[in-house]
């Protein structure tokens, strides 16, 4: 056991206890958590600050308003329903089209309006929320992912997770949906995590179920070597989110829409550490460097550039 721990230390791996004690507790004020735990509040803040997010079509807050769904989506062929306080992709319902009086899910199932209403009722009851508290249902624009990901995604939208420390991006990975993850970009449910070179925006290596892979398990397409478009803009967007909510250690999830470019999907005050496995490198060194800095650039674009430069030394 001691040998394994020594090896992890040499690789600069940050463990859960260290993350919690040295970064989350020290740099994330508890009073700021509601800004990221409530997706509706996050979205309103982003809109006010000019940060691009998926368009909000409507919000259902009480059971009586469930009947208003058809009116909210009457002008939209497709849309997404999600809990405002959900986590890990739980409770998200993706509608990709319609057939007569039914709604088609991304897995191909056809749902009646009553079935969707029942799902929304479950959201409102807190079935998918953090702590099981009563929740709200958000109805918003369905992201159409960038063609770059066409061959490395299964029935879902990939997202790009960036860890931001003191406003500086320090690590990135793209999470690729699979059949096992039921189209969700969640590593714990079976999505693929592919590390991204912070300096170039190219995918480097990938893991699936904690084991290295070179190809997507469903499509067979090679994962490494993908060049993420709008790369510096994406990193700048992640850096801006630090200014938006004031958290010193932050996870930012961005999606790449084929028409709209990078959109902030959600923020996380307690981002996981699997990004280290996906990249094959630890966070310890770059976090230590940034922690020692007396001054951090004020501009989000400059902080994005700083993160890219620091990644070359780590």
C-alpha cells in the first residue's frame, strides 16, 4: 500500500482528502455554493454576464404548472428537461423530435405527454435533487454537438470539463457518451474520458471504466488526436466562470454546439479527480505553482493563456 501511495505522490496525483482540505475548503466559501448547485440561478447569472448558455425555454416550479409544458415547447421540435438541483446527469430527459402526439427521446423511445408530465412531477418532488429537496424543472435548448464528435459519441452530447483554480484553467478532458452510459457524459455511468492537451486543445489519451482505451467502445473510432475547435475561447469561457461565482476551485462543463460554439452547461464546486486519470498526469504541481503566485491576471483571456503556458512545464 505504501508503495502505491509513493508512486501516486511521484505522479503528482491529488487525492480526495487533499482536494477537500487544501482546495475546496480553503478556496470555496460555503455561502457561494448555491450559485452553482442551482442550475437556474447559474443560468441567470451567466446570461446577465454575457456568458453563452443553452437558451432557457421555460421553468416549471409547481405541480399545477406541469400542464403548461405543451405551451412552453409549442415552438420547439426538440428540447431538454432537467432538474435545477440535479447532479451526475440524473433526471435529464432529452427529446429529439416528435411523432404525432408523442415525444421521441434520444434513446429512441416514444413518450406520451402524460409520461413526460410524470417525469416532471418526479423532478418537482426532489427525486433527482441534491438532498432530495423539492426542485424545479428547466426546459431548455437541446445542444447539437459539433461534427468533430460524430464518430466518438453514442446517443448523447459530449462535454468538456475544465478544472479552474484561482481563475486559471489547469486541466481539461472531454467526456464521451457511450451505450453503457445511456448517452450521458458521465464517467461513473460508463462514458469515456479523454484527456486534452491544455496548450494545443488536442485529445491525448482516454480511459473507459478506469482502463486505457484508444477507440470508442461503441463506434470503434480513434479518440486521440481530435483538435477541439474554439480552444482558447473555450478556456477563456471557463476562466470567466471563476469571476461569475467567485469559487477558487471550480469545475466548468462546456458543450460545443455545431452552430453556436461553446456553451456553458453547468458549474461544480466539488469537481471530481478522474480528470487526472484521463490525462495521465496529476494536478499537484500546477496547483502548487498557481498557489504560490502573488498576482493572477485580471483578464480571463490572460488567465487562459497562463494556464496553457503552465501546462507545458507540468
